[in-house]
C-alpha cells in the first residue's frame, strides 16, 4: 500500500512540476546569484589555492563565513566543537531550509589550471573533489534566498552550514550529534560531478578505525629472539583481511592504509599502525563485516605474541534518497537549461581526457533525466548520509570536469580553478536556490518531501558512529 501511495505521490508531483514556469521570484533569485557571481568565483578560487585538508580549513571557513556575515547573515563559528565548522542563518520561523557547504581538500593532488599533470606545489593538497566550488555555490544559494526573505517575497529561515572534513573524518557526524539540523525541515545539497542531474542515488555506508600493534623491540640480527614484532602482526592482519575479501558480500569493500610498519630494517619493530575502512550500500550489512574484521586483529596479535588496540575514528550511513525532492530539483534544472562551453573549454576538457586515457568527448553540459533509484549502488560514501537520516535531503550533481575523467585526481583540480568549474558552480547555486524557493513558497511540496522521508526512514533509529570528540589536529 505504501509503495502505491508513493507512486501516486510521484505522479502527482511530476504533473504539478511539469506545469511550472520560470516565475518572477525565480528570475529575481537567478539575478541575485549573478550579482554575487564574481565574488563567489573569487572565494572559490581562493579556497582552491589554499587547498586546506580535514579540520585544518581555517582560511577557507573564514572566507565563507565572512562573506555570509558581510551579506547580513548571522554567523556562529566553531560549532560542534569543530573550529572550522560554522552556521550562517537569516530569517525567522518556519519553514527552515538548510544548505550544505564543504571546503576540504585532498592530500597530494596539487595541480595548476592546465590540462596535463603539473603540480602547483609538489606533494601539496588539491581540491580533487571540487569542494572549493561546493561551499561557494551553496553559500550563493543561501544568500540569494536571504535576499528573497529580506524583500518580503517569502517567509521562514535559511541556514547555511559550513561542514568541514568530509574527505577524511566526516565532520557532519559530530554536527548532527550537536543537533544542528534539529529545527530544519528540509536540507539541500550538491556535489561537483561530470554531468548534471538531480541525484536520487544512495551511497555506501562505512566505518573507519585504527588498529595498533605493540610488541618488543630488539636487534634484528644479534638477538631477534628477544623481539616481538608489531609489523609481523600487521602483516598477518592484512593477510587475513585479503583472504577474507573472497567471503564478504559482493557489494562490500575493505580498504586499509599502513601508517607505520617500523622505521629501520635492523630493529624488530615494537609498534605498527594501520587505518582500516569497511563499506557497503547497507549499514546493516556493513556492521557484521566490521565486527569480523575487528576480531581478526586479535588473531593476528595472538600469532605474533603482541598486544593490540582498536580505535574507532567514525562511521557514516548510506544516503537516504528522496525522490519527491529529486523531482523538484529536476524541474528547476530543466527550467535553467544546459551549460554551454566555449571551443577553448571543450578542447581543454578533451586534452584532460587525452592525458588520462579516456575517450575525447569533451564536456557534458546537458540536463540528464531523473534516473531510477538503484537498490545497491556502487560508488563512494559521504557524511551527507548522516544528515539525510535526520532530515529530508535533496541532492544535485553539476558538471565541473570532463566526462569520464578520474575523480579524486589532478584532472578535477585542473578544472576547479578555471572557467569550467566556475560555470558549474554558478549553475548549482541557481538550481539549489530555485529548489529552496519552491519549498518556501509551496507548503504542499514541502510536506510531500517530508512524508517520503518518514516513509523511507521507517522505524530506523539513527545512531551516530563516533566515540569521543572530533579528532582536531593538535588538540587532545
């Protein structure tokens, strides 16, 4: 019965949205984004150049928070005990519509704005996931909505959340625990992509944990019998993980990164450490695998006659899809139309594809139709999932890089600081702002989004997967 009701609901929404046109308020909102365009590009480019990593994005956070404050929003900094997390709000009362902004970079991806691998600074970070554009576009949408509230065209509250450390520690989990979405009716988000679409796919749940082994140091040649090797335990543990891969669900993933396997060859190492990650599209499948992988550390420690310690970093949920919200976003994308590229931008995209061994098809600025939601999607993970289990979430992808090129690579960084990235960022700001405007102006649409969220969530009780305060660098 619930399935039939959902289909009827989506059919109603499709007919209702198809009849919509570009309204006066939406035209004004688009004009507001255009008014802020050069400043948003400047902010994005500055964040691109700073390329600050997880929980160290102080300059990036300040740029966004300062611009929100300059434009009349009330800013609260250092929320959820995270120095680089902040909230910017405007308005009063209901509805409360929030929008997310990320701004952390990835290690080792520094790159100039050229279509071949060419680091700006060898070994330095870079925005290989486009987060320099993420925060700037979302803030642009929030400020455009603020101006609509200020003009008296709509009533309610807009809330921009500056959310750090998505790439490593998943800062939103601590922000959710701090109750920062408790008063929010609907959340809107986007992510840089290689195509434009209202995103109605989930992601993978995951858990991150650190495994440490403690042994006894000794001379590796003179008296190795007096040593108990922590690195032996590490190797036994990773061997166990690799044999276990055959026996997990095909949808699951296990990753690890050896952070310390000993320092010199002539010492039996008394310490070893690795970072382990377990993923699956369904948290209920991921959790038993996680427990098994944890148990294997004890076995490795027993075999190597060493001690061990497991420390939870954080875990995140898969994203709870909201197709009713996706329909609203899709309509606004179609109202906006495609992104067009110059001959130079198209050739730039093809050059990147050529350099990364991909078909030279150039840029994809078309508006893709709303896809069917996959039951078991592949792909990556995001702490937006934790937000989506606490408030209805509407997500969007917009082109900022050439089709088919590797993500989390220099190729995305190369586009994020020039016109290809700029165009996608401004397009995203407009689409999100228009969707937020629909939610402010149409209580029935807002309620349909909230109803689907309640149906999909069902009886699931959200439990944050953290153990202690956020791991701020240099802070105990």
